[in-house]
């Protein structure tokens, strides 16, 4: 007898577009449902191209952003510095590297600055040294729409450029358009984020993420280049140590969006079984079984799973399009079949990262599938199979005539 699990679809609107950069959006509903430019610059512009990566230097006190004490007229204490953040973002050649970041506590600041810190004369400022390298082979438009995400998408901070000296702010040097990066342009600059005492204390209770935002191919910001990059962003030594000891999880969106925390139960990451359907090679690379614990913001979203625990089965595939046409990387679905049809599970699409959709001829892409199962039910199951397909084109039409591929997940 088939047993169907009610599917919970998770979708969270970022609701950040148009936000005042001085405020943190906290009140929306939180329901979860379903080196330079290659051509030489004119001599008179050479000074405007500063600073380069080597010209942004800390002072004798080790401060990354030496402008903070000047701008706030306050006393600056370094709280934490991460000199190796391991934040390397590459979206189809639009690259961003966070070289380092630093957190400072500022006290006794000028009264004119306190509005950025809940009207108090103390608070915290996070500054990141960032390099952008446009290797897309085309113009790219990017407005430094990075954010630091707290406990959920509604507790996020956007950059505060006025806390960085004008000549050191991250931005293009080859154009009057502050968002226009020419092909081959590589620049380094600083971005800063401000937190009140209360906001920073709250941030300490979360697993913060650094989100890159996306660049666009056109001046009107159409033609998105790649997808938003999400990276762990520890803010003290304890969280940095915990991160270094954490398993390497398949990069679904469960932790990336702080929906839940993961505990690894088992993994098999060396399956590497390849099958072909309609000249599309699909490789089952591996899978992980994790127990997930919803974060405070999303506890109600997981109520339908009861109180016996929740297991996430995350499967990583590689899809290689060897046809002469465009196929849809994400229009092709996968169903998890348990114990010869004892149960069938649909994947949770909104927990699955989408790195583009149209997969051109000769290209390949990762495809990650996520299945949520009650833990007490999962422990009763013996056999798991993945039914993948049919293959669909860019218009989501079935081009494999209903045929699918089946992979058995090894125990």
C-alpha cells in the first residue's frame, strides 16, 4: 500500500530590495510555505584607480578600517579578525573573494553617529576587505548588494558605505557608473556593516551567513549572472573553531538559509554511478543523511513532522547535457521510492539550490535533491531508490517520452 508524505514546501521571500541600508528588516511575516582593466588608463586618471589590493593596509593597531575612529570620533577596540574566511565566489566568471574581515567595538562615539546604533554611543562595526574580478568576458553590473544574514532572512544587514573612507570603498575604478565593472576589471575595497549592542548580541546567538547577491549582464540589471553565493561567517573564535570541526555538508539550502541545523548521521559520497537517458548523462555522485533541528524562526514550519525528529536525505547528482539542444536542469524531477513503493517522496524544491536552469548543449551542472522524512519512519525503511526524469527541454516539455532513470542508493 502506497503511503504519501504530505509535502512541505519552503519558500522565503528575501524582501530586501529597496530596504533602507540603515535598518534591519525584522517585522515581515516569516511563514515558510512550499587586476585591473587590461587597457591602460589615461595618466590623469591613475590616482583615481587607487586603492589597489596592496594599498589598503591596517594601521599599527591592526585596524583594517582605519576610518572608523575618525568618522565616529570614538574609541575602537578590535574584537575579532578572520584573516582566512574561505569565501570564494565565482558566478560564471564574476568572482568575489573576501580577503579578510574584522569586527570592532566602538564606544564613546559622536552623538551625530548614534542613530545608526539605536541612539546609543556604542556599537559594533564589521568591515570586510573584498576583491571583485570580472572574468565574465563582458560588462557586469553590481551594486555591492552583499548582506550579512542573521537568524533568518529578515534579520540581515546591508553595507553602510559612509563608514568607509571614500577612496577605499569597494567599487569599479574604470567607470563613472558606480556599478559598472568592465571585462577584466579587478578591484579591491572595503565594505562595512553596523550593529547596535542588542543587534550584535542577537547575532552571536545565530550562525551568520555572508550572501554575495548577484551581478547582471545589462545596465538595467537584467540578465542575472549566476546565483547568490552563501557562505558561513563566524564572528568569534568559538564559532570559527566549531565551523572547522563541522562535516562537509552537501550545499543544499537548509543551513544556507538558516532554516535548520544539521547533524550528520551517515554519508556515502563515492557512488559515482552514471546512467544515460536521451543523450543526457546523469551521475549519482553521493548522498548524505542528516538529522535537522529547525531554528527558532522556522519551528512552526516543521510542525507537520511531529516531535520524533526530522531526517533530511540530500542527494548530489551531476547532469551532463550531451544532446544538441538546451535542457532544463531543474525541470527534471526526482522521486524517492522507498521499499519497492511502500512510500514515495517528492523532493523539497525550495531547499535545493538553483545554479541557473537552462543547461546548454555540452554543458554540465550539479543537481541537488532534498527529501524530508520523519525520523521514526525513516528508521523503518530498508531500500531507497531515486527515480530521475523524464528529461525536459527549456520549455519543460518531456523529450525522453516518459522514460526515467533509476538509481539504488547503497546501504
